[in-house]
C-alpha cells in the first residue's frame, strides 16, 4: 500500500509538474465524487427512513424497492426550467447557490478520510472548517436578498442569525477537544486516537496524554459527553435541520431562502444541505469518535479501510439527524436564540473551563 | 353575510405608515412595517385563505383574513334545488366532516316535517357522526402538529382516518362526500362488516391516541410552541360567537350534544372536555389542541356505547321514514348541531314548495376564523401559523 495518494500518483507517472497538477485535480475532484455518491444514498435514506418512521413504504416504483428514486429526482431537476424572478437581483440570485455549495464543498478539503488521504493537510484544520462554514451564510443571505421575496428574506435573515449564533457553542465544544489534543490538525487528532475505543476523545482521549498513568483521562469523559451533545445540537442548527429548520420552515416561510429557486440551482442548495450534513457529522466523528480509526486495535484497521470507518461513522450521525428530523417539531426563532445564548453557551463555557483546568493541572 | 363581511374587511385600513421620499432622513432610518401576504398559495393556510399580515420584523402587528377564494354560492344554489338535492352540496361545505353537516341539514328538514325516525337509523347516524368527528379531529390534530413542524404525527393521524373512511366506503361507497344521511333516513343500510370494523377501529384508535399524546402533545418543544400562544379569553370567545373546541378551549362548557340535545345523544355517557390552561394560559393554542385530543377519546367512548346497544337484529328498512314527497309546510326553522368545528346552524325558510325558499348557514369555521385577528396580534409570524392551525378552519365551510 502506498503512503498516500500523492506518492501513488508520483509512482504512476513520475515526479514532475504534471504529477503535481494531477494530484491537485484528483484531490479536488475526489470529494465531489464522494458527495454526489453520498447524496444519492442519503436522499434515498431520508426518504426510506422517514417513510418507515411514518408507517409508510416510501418510494417503491422507481427501480427495485425504489432505489432509483434519487436518480429520477435529479433527472427531473435537470430538466426543469431554470427560472429567475423578474424583480430579482440577478447577479446575487444566480451566484448564491454556487457560494452556498462552495462553502459546503470547501469543508471537504480538510476532512481526513483515511490516514492515507486528506485533501489538504492544514495544520489548523478544524479552525479552517469553522471558517469556511461561514461562507455558507454569505450565500444564504445573497439568496434571500437577491430573490426579492419576503419569505426568502425572512428565511435568510433567520438563517444568518441562527448559523452565526450556533457557531459559538459549536466552537466551544470543539475547543474542549482541541485543548486535550493540543493540536488543530484533523489528521493528528485522528492519529492521537489510535489504539482502540478507549482512546477516543469522547472517553477522555488517549491515555498517553493524560498524567498519572492515564487515570485522569476518565475524569474528562462526562465533560466530553457534554461537549459532544453541544456539538451535535449546534451542528443540527448549522445545517438547518429540524428542530432548527427555522430558515426554511415549510409551514411558515414556504421554503425560506430557496423559495424562488428552481432546477439545478435548487438542486445545488439541496446538495449543499446534504454535503453540510455529512461535513458536520464527519467533524463530529473526528472530534469525538476516532475519525478513521477502527474501534478495536487490530480489527480491520488497514490504512485504506479507514475510509470505510470514517464514512461509516459520519453516515451514522447523518442517519441520527434524519431520525431527529422526522420526530421533533420545530422551535420558534426566539426559543432557538434562547437555547443558544442562555443554555448552550453557558454550558459550553463551563465545559471549556473544567476541561481546561483538568488538562492544565492534571494531564501532560 | 360572508360576502358583506368580506367587503368590509377589504376596506379596513391597513396601518402602514408611508413616509414620503423627501422626508426620509438617511441618518435616522427607522424600521418599516412590512405587509406579508400569506396565501392563498401557502402550505399552512389549510386551503385557499389569504392572510394579510402586517409585520414589524417578525412581530405580527395586525392580520386580516381575506376570504372568498372557495366561494361556490351554496346558499343560492340551494334555492334552485329540491330538498334532497341540497344534501350533496352540504357535503362540500365542511368536506372534512360531511356527516356532521348532513345530519344538521337532515334534522332541520325533518323537524319542519315532523318526521319520526326508526331507532336503528338514529343509532347509525350517531355512530357515523362520532366516527366523522374523530376523523375530522385527526386531521385537525395532525395538521396542527405539522404547523408546529412535526410531520410524523400527521401521518399517524391520517393512517387512522383512513380506517374511518374505509368504514364509510364500505357503507355507502363514497370516501369523502357521502350523500349518506337523507331527510328521513339513510341512503344505505349498514354493511354487515361495519360493526366489526368499528370495534377494530376503536381499539386501534386508542393506541394512536396514546401515541400522538406521547409524540406530540407532551413533547417539550410542542408545548413551548403551543402554550401561552393565541390566548382567547372566555368572554371574548362568547362575544365573538366562537363555538366548538375553540370555545371549549377557553373553558366554557358548551356542547350542543348536551346543551341542546338532538338525535339520541341524551342516551350516551360522555364528558365535555374544556380547556384548563394546563400548560400555560387558559384559552391558548395548547388548550384547543388538548380539547380536541380529549374529544377524540370521548367520541371513542360514545362509539363503544353504540356498539353495545346497537339493535343488530332490527331489520327495519333505513328508508322507511323517507317521505315520498319532501315538501315542508310554509314556515321557517333554525336547527343546529355540534360538528367537529362547533355550532353548525341551518336557517331554512319554506314557502310550501319542493325547493327551499332560503337556506342560510351559520358556519362555525367562519365565525371562529373571524376571531383570528384578535388572538394573533402581538405574536410572532411563526405563532400566527400555529394559531391559525389551532382554529381548525375548513375553507369549504368558511366560504361556502
């Protein structure tokens, strides 16, 4: 097996500019393939899971057991007329879906899919991820304003307020992990959690990092659990999923900021939402559940199998998001802000304080 | 009346302050109120209703409902139809509870003609009315949940409603608009399977009732959304003419099945649930929802009693009392029944003809909807949708 994808390409066509360019293209295109493939599966999973939760069958006609339904939906969207409202701000309106998608897509650059594959090795990987998720906000605001539609405007305003607010508890939750790991590099974080389930950050992180023979790592477990819950809740809000789907609250705002969009532009919003769901789930799996590590040392832990573990863990969280979506009602916008600023942020602050204290005085 | 009020509403001044361009000071821009048209094409208006909401940010300053998108001249049509021919039109008013509407109309004409009904017919009528009440409340509860963002309970409710529709389909062949309850009788006798289906339905529906309570009613997020929202005090409710769950949600114990008994409702034991403000203020959206949930249970109780007492060996023809010629003597009548939405009244004037000279309908959904502006001022846009859902309107009945 090769050390990483880069050396595989060098081995294939020899060292030189061509290899570098090819490597960049491959590194940039691979996530797109992953996203598109994953989106097809996730859309079907959402349809089927929601159907089962609601005592229905879900799509059954398109292909055996309805598995071709996502493909049919995408084909339909491709054929639809691409409309732009007459009074829309055309530039903003047309650019917005791409910015939203780019914001989600950029996150995939820093995700460590396996020990041998990470799009870009950024030593402040998690910081980068928080930063690029902010780009989505710009796109949503452009979509809402550019549509020249009151529902879209209300939706985008809500969305911006919500995403910006919820980045704070998410950031605090991430900070606890970063303090234990002592690094912001996603790949290093994964490497630290090698050696079995007890080394995952949700259980206090690797024992080698904690002082006194690793005994104090267990002390961190309850606080990491709180961090994890904070992160999951905040990530639901950042991806605009129920119970925080206020920006696109169907019963109030029709479809929120993408009310006026049709055809491929709508599909891009749709794709971005699913890509975003995957990205936040993948981050959760890296931060708390060992990333590409197998839960048991020596059990299916070949480097390339890391991809399976990584995607498997991320998809599990995506499924949990789908499950939550079809179970809970929606919060109101002021209740949402109340939860963020008056509940989650104090909890996040407290967790950071406690974890910081433990890490400073007991570990290392 | 609907038309007159509609016109009045259109002329109501909408309080939007327009500042002339030259008077705007760029350094002291203040926030403007925004007029948002909710509907007639909107997922949560429960039909073709248009709400003109004046918003300050997300705060609802005022809201005016605009009606008439589904107006089909029911009252004028009735004047051109013979008495039995009106019944299919009655179905199309409250299309979520046509059995209730049919019973109201049939009772009115029967009272004009002094028709005595066979006992079996009375039992079937009450049985179907209570099934219909449950079916209608299932839609109300489900869509109310959906307005609050919970999608799944809606489908559980519709799954149960399907059973009711199947019972009706088995009996009269129609699933939505039955033309089943006739003046002086019924269009068909009960299918032999129906009583068994009803027994199975009662059992299943009790389980669903529990499930919906767990999943929706006592869900923390749902309670937060519904409690203390759209508070309708009892005096306002009475003055505004509210009826049905809307009135009972405000704590007023008023149900025509008890207060002005018709058919054979006096033979059955059932409670009249009223709002208590159990999660917030008396008369809020949660209370209205809770009243519907309790009525669902009470209707199941009534159905159980009917199934016990039902004269199964009675082979009377259900059309025995149907008059050959329906031609009430000259006179007028106001007859009312308690539908799933409240007091449905028929005012019929007869001029000794086979056609009614005038049919006026007092529709509960229309009256309840007129209270919407009063109970939704000062809440958020998201609450407006929840409040509208809790009123449980059927536009077919509002516009007629």
